[in-house]
């Protein structure tokens, strides 16, 4: 009874103990213990779908915020450390996917087998709005794992399955988590080559929808568009303007997203400081000169 009570409390997902914190280092040091606590509870309550979702999403968030993103910002001379962190992130993303799919299976018996067999329409048709979070976190962790190792052929071939889950989530509830599904598609369409469905037009559409549902209170959509579409098009002016808008977001106005905004703004500052890593500026052209010539993005 005690285990199930704790599991149900964690599964409710209403606490902002982590997401509302303004000290990323404190959260980074505390989360590993929390993750193992979640896993301990899963051992005792293996069929609690909400607990499985909470565990899977927690592993995915930790891998993204404190492994992959931190690895992205390491200097070139720490290449080996970066690869170590990417491998760890990939493993935790896949662990998160596993827990989330187990939770979805607990609510929709037989769905994982259908997904595995590629029977996506049959698998996803009975899924309801109440399962959107499961679809979102399963697909997000799936695609994130691939982003850490784009040479993994098996993962690459399975991407249509992950995309089908996210598209179904979008159909059921496009407003989920203040437009998080739309934000996912900003990065997806903005980063993927055209041969894999990439599209600037679609990325920009989803960017506008994200701003609509988040009321401009999240910094991450600006970072997502800047690091995908702006970089791909070598649009320095737009890149800088988007990142400046990310830095202008006030984390205190969205307490439940405070940590995410602080982390996104940290990344935005790093991206601005390392602009020349992403753009082919003319020889001798400084960032200040570029700003003077192009001005700020509207």
C-alpha cells in the first residue's frame, strides 16, 4: 500500500520540486538519486502506468539537460569526454523510452508489439488524449537517442515509428505541455535533411504554434529554431535575434518551467558566444561587424 501510494504521488506529475528550481547544479546532483528511487519503486509496482511514465520522462529530461546539452558545449579538445557523455545520454534516452513504452503498454495492452511489427495505424488508433504524454515522451526519447548517434542504422530505420507516435500525439492534443509537441517538430523539421522530411516551412509553422501555446513564456522554442533553421540557412541575423529573444524571457513568470528556461538561456548565451562555430563568416568579419551590417532580427 505504501509503495503504491508513493508511486501514485510521483506519477501525478504535479510537483515542481525539480522543474521549478532555479539552481541547475543542485538539480543535476540530486536527480541521479531520484532516478534510482523511481526505478526502485518500479520494481515494486511494475504495472503502474503513471509511475512508468514519470520514470521514463525523468530519465529523458536528465539525459537531455545534464548530459547531451552539456556535451554539446564542451570545447573541441574534450572530444573524448563529449563522446562518453553522448553514449551515456543515448543509454539513458533508451532506458527512458523503455519505461514509457511499458507504461503505454499497461494502458493499451498489445500496443508495443504492434509498434514493433510496424502496424502503426492499428496500434495508435485506440490511443486517447489521456495517453498523449506517453506518446510524447516515448517519441522524444527515441528521436533524442538517435541524435546522439546518427550512425546507428537500426535506430535510423526505426525513426518512422517514433514520428508516428509524435504525429498521433499532435492529432490528439496539440496544446500538450504548452506546445511541447510543436516545439519537437521545430527541431525535427529544422534539423533533418529534405530526404528525411526536413522542411523550413514546417519548422517555422510549428515555431509559431509553440509561441501561441506557450504565450512566449518559454525560451526553448527560440533556441530550437535558431540552432536548426537559422544555422542551416546560415542566417546570422535571425540566429542572433532568436537567441536574444530567448534571453529576454523572464523565468519567474512561468514557475513550472523555471529550470528549463534557465537551462535554455544558458545554452543561448553559449551559442551567442560561439557564433563562429556555426557560421562561415567572411575572413576578418567580426560578430560586431556582422551586427552593424545586418542589424537585429525583427
